[in-house]
């Protein structure tokens, strides 16, 4: 039996209509064709499916779709505004933090949640925050550099 | 080195914008109308005969649109250079746990999973062999492939893969014995040596773990043509397999590879795609095969595990006098996906760096009843290089010589002959070693504090890699009337940045900015032929082809412009959308004027050039392995690491890491750094954590919780990670470039493990050096 509910997706009110046992990741990818969030481990270890729910980084494979009823969901496609890229996205480009790109959306959104909460994290804090996001290409060096560069400098 | 406008500059990746916005499309993101979902049923036994398969219940399940077994597959074996693998057990025998025996296509993935449980398979279990040393024995308990000598061989068709197939009549599980012999008799060398050092090294099996799991959409049209979209490293490699295996015209096979979410070698595999094709043919619907992580680790293939024996003779002042290496390469149940070739190629690590007057190498490819093997970033070179460089440290310690000095003493030189008989050229090993040693000197070990449970150690390593002379890459360029250059080639974008590098080459050739270059790739319908993104070859092969394509296009453009400028073609040059007289930039014509106002005045909307690259190759003598040109080039690298080891818990922290590589020329230095850092990430995992664990052939940890790849916390800080470009130009490469990717995971493993052993004062000759292994080694040392 499909369930119907409203939630706010990338700033717009949306109607979801999905079997209640499906994950938020299924909802985003299947119903809304937002494929930036990826499925890569099915065991809550890789972080490739990360999205923001009410500003917090959430692994969208690990929560059921109806749990976002009435809440704000932001995916990589909704990051940045009319005037272009989010500073984190620009920093990922400028610092060569992208290789195959499969982990990139999850990495950026995890970093976004961190910087929103702690605008000036140390490198150690950035690394600690990224332990739930796996990357096989970069050795994380340029990802960490990009996030440090995107800190809100006072 | 010459300064260029775009070459050698760290211009941003041309695919970065799509990737940071989530717009980049991977096969996993793509759906086709009417698409079914596939699942594969695997064998629960490591070795068994199939008595019967009953698919009738599965076929009756609502939503199931196709079930296939070995009966639906062509009745032949698959594989190159040795065809040893059945598809869906079409000869009635399974040889590893998970080997596909049947597959289902259904309306939903849930229905497909349910249908798998309804397929009934009766097996007669057969004895199995898992241990590579046991399987290698003359009286091996189990023969994995009793009909080995009847299998079809393609080694004569592809000698560039550098591995002849040589069976061992008395060792039934050996699928090839690769031999290198050079110089004096090793026994004489050992007798003359002041010291003989002999060790046995053991490695775990590891896996690539690209973040995107294997994905494939197979479509079969009523006229018999097939279209495959998949996570592939070689669209033409795939096309060749599908064309041959299904015996159809190449004109009816189209292969597409969108962005690939990492590959590291495992996406050279094409057998799983063949199963998707069978399902598409049976159901006459598009079929998507999307692996879970569990599927990708059990049905996807592995990097082999090794046992490596090294016996060295050395003089007391540290010169190697003789070396005999015996390598056992555990190929698993099948080596169809090119794995046989890597028996030779993994051995290159022992052949290109040091000078040894008496040398003998025997590498044996051995079948076991484990998951089949496939290339992984340096095709087993990581493990072989690790053993060799551990051995060098053990020798240094025995002789009380500084490990860097020992390596320096034994280095080959430019112009010398390496151990396979090739003249040494573009030899950057010394430069790399010097740079790493210099950096490591600054990373001096802190004084040990009394009672400190953390012990500090330094380690160094040296190594080489190569590219194969395998067939060809081609490139085409088109020049549009608005001055945009379109570049097309076959090699896939796996994250390494090849699109950007090739765009840089075209931009340099035409004197335009990077935004005037458009890259076309990833589809056999539009990209000209090229082998694959393998063997670190794309920059060199596709790059060389592209330089030639650009030159041909420019010749045509100059021929057209010459009369208009009242000059000869030889007197012209072009840049920034203009053709002009050399030295007189004002005497110019716009590209758009060449085409005329409609863009078609000369019967052209575009002007084109085509180029190709093949590399000379001389087949080696099968008994000695000697050849004057076996590989395209060798790249060299050195690595240094400083670690802290907790002697209570066994935990290892990598504090500092420095790598130097001679990639010929860094066309995009930041992209090169990215490769080097990524190589450290994988190398650190292989050195300290990564191991596929088996119980009677069944994989115990097919998930990312129990298979531990490195996280951001385990890598050293940005400040303490140093990537050095120690380029030595390669005359035959585009702008002097060789290649880089695979080399970067070769050296870190030995440097890290050498540092751990240095910290503990104990030799640990098995990887990964897990916490348990550290604690056990300390316990044993105390006895």
C-alpha cells in the first residue's frame, strides 16, 4: 500500500507517493529522479547517499521515506542558489577534490552540515567528520583541503 | 623543459562541474523504458557437479520475464588469453562459491530476488583446494581444470600482453609458468656471496572496491543487435568479447560507458555483462544488472593473493650478486578475464630497477577453488613489489647498511640493460629516491620516550611499473566553424582525469583555451577504436594518437588557408581561432572565414584529422624472458613513510608519507598529485587492513564494515602528505609523458610495512599488518 505525504525538497513543497518500506534514497532516486545521492554499500558505511534533512547530514539509505514527512530535504542538486555554486562545490572544483565523482555529492553534503554547525573546524575535526564517507580515488587529501578552504573565514 | 600554454598546467577538471552538482550520469543512474531487473544465483559450493537445475517454479512467478541457465549460453568457454571460464556453468561444473549458475530478469528487483529462491539446483559436491601452495604441489589433492591442455589459447594472437602460456606437466594446477633468466647461474652467485638471505612472503587477497558497483543495461533488438551500457574500462574491449562470444557481426554491437564510479582494474571484466545479454535476448526486454556491494565483492573478481619466495646473495658491502625469486600467483578458479597475463606482468617489479649479475625468476599461475582474479591497479605488482622491498630492508639490516644506501648501490643506470634485456631509458629511480630520502631526512624519528607505548619507525621503498605495448589507440579531431575542437577517443573516464588531459593536449596543439575543446568518448558509435583505460596507458597511447590527429587536421586547415593568405601551408601557424603567417600574427584569417559564411561553403561543416598510436614490441624468448622491447616504458617511483606503532594494541598510525614518481611529464600536475594521493589511500589499506577472508572458499566479509578500506582518519595530515613530481621526459610520449595511475599504489605498501618493522625491530613478512598481527609478532619476539 503506497503512502502519500508532503515534504520540502530542495526548497519546494513536494508530494511523495511511495510504499512505506522504501528508503529516502529510493524516494529521491526513483520518484524524483534526483540521482546525485548514490547507493554504494547498503550497510551505512560509505556515505555516498548522504543528503541534508533539516540541515543535518543523513544517510538517505538508512531512513524510511515517510520519516521525512514535513521536513526539509536538500540534495546535491539543490545546493547552491540562483547565483551559482555553493562555496564547497567551488572549492571541490578548485582543489581537485573530485576524481570518479561517485562519493562527491555525499562528501560535499557531509561537509556542508559540518560547516553550518562549526564554521571553522580544524583539519582533525574535518577528518573525524568524514569517517563515514568513503572515497577510493583520492586518499582524501584534496577533499580535506577543499573543505578547509571553504571554511567561513572571519 | 619547454614551457607550454596548457600542458604542464593544473587546469581544473572539465568534468568537475557535472560531478559537484550531481548531474554527472553513471550507469547506476540510468533507466530505459521497459527495463527489467536482473539477479544472479550463485553456487553455494566451491567445487561441484550440477546434477539438475529446475527453473520451472521461478518461471511461473508473476513478474518474472526470463530465466537463464547454462543451456541458454553459447556452448563454449570464455576468456583471453586462455579461454577457461564457462558462462552460467554451461559445462556442468562450478569451481568457486558464488559462481553464477542461473539468472533471472523480472519487473522488480524484489521479484527477481524471490525468483532466485525458487530455482532448484542439485549438486554433487567435489573436493576443493583453497591453499595456493597446496594446489601448486605435484601431487595436488584436487585438479581444478582437468582439461586444461584442451582449452583454446589466444596468447599467440596477443603477444603484447607479454605472457606466454606454459603449462607444467607435473603440476596440474599451474596454468602458466613465466620464466626470466639472465646472467650467471644463480647457484654460483649464491656460493660467491658473503651473505645469503632467504625469505617467504605472504599476502592477503584484496579487492578494488570502486564506489560504484558493477552496473549493466543490456538491450537486444529483433534484428539481433545488442547495446550494452555498463561500468567498463574499455568499450572496445567489451565489444570484442561480446562480438566473439555471441558470434555476431561487430556492426551489431554497440557499447557505451557513461561516467564510471571508479574501476581500478575490475571493470575490465565483461562476463557478467554476457549474462545480462542472455537475459535481454531471452526476455526481449532491456535488462539492468545492478550489483549490490555483496554481489560486487562475491561475484566481482579479486586481486590474487601471493606467496613469494626470495633468495638473495649479497656481498658484504651491499651489492646483490644473485637473486632467485619464486612467485605463486593464486589465480582462483578462472583467469579468463586477462588474469593469466598478469602472471608475467606482476613480475615486472623484480626486473626493471636493480642490477643483479645472476638472476632467475619463476612465477607460477596456480588455480584454486577461490573467486576468479582480475587486474587491480598494477596487476599484482603491489604485492610483488612489497615482498621485494621488504627483502631489501631485511638485507640492509643484516649488513647494517642504510636502506636507502643499499638501494642506491644496486640501482640500474640509464643506458644499462634491465633484467628482461631492455635498454634502460627515462630512468627516474635515482631522482625519485634522492627526493624521497631528502624529505625523509627532515622527518627524523623523534627520540623514544621511556614507557611510551608508541614506537616510531621510518621506511622507504622503490619500485617500477610499465605500460603494455597492447594494440592501439586512435583519436579523431574535428574543427567546427566557430573554432571549437572536438576530440574523440575510446578510453574511458574512470576518475583519473583523462578527459581533461586529452583536452589539454588538443588545446595546446591548436593554441586555444580549454573551453574551446569538446570531448567525445564512451560510446563505440562515436568514439574511434582504442583498447581500454588500462595499464596506465591512456595519456600515452590516446595522447600520442591525438597529437597526430591534431597535426593532420592542421595540415588540412593550412592547405585550405594557404591560397587565401598567398603563402605556402608550411609557412602557417594557428592559435586562438585564427590561421596566421608564422612570425606575422597580423597576417591572419579567421577559422570561420575558412568555412565561409554558411559554414558549409567548402562542403564542410567540420574539418577532421585522425591519428593512431601503436608501440613497437619484440616478443620475449619464453625460456629466458629476454626481449629488447617488451614494455612501452617503465615508470619509477620511491616512497617514504613514518609510522607510530602502539605496542600494546598493535594499532599503526601513518604519520608522514612522501612519494616521488617520474611520469615523464606531468601534463596536469594536480591530477598527478591526485593519483599519488589515491595510491597512498589504497596502499595504506593493503598494508595495514584490507583482506578478503574465506571459509572453505566462501567469502566472509563481502561488505564495507568488515572489509576495511582506509578512511580520512587513517591518512596522514595534508601537511604530512607529500607528492613529488620527479619527471624525466620520455621521448616517445606526448609532450614527454608516460603514465602514472597504477604506479602510485606500488610503492606505499612496502614503505609503510618497512616503517612498522623498523619501529618494532621485528620482521613481519605477511600483509596486511593488522593489529592482531603486530601483537602476535611482539609476543613471539618476547619468547
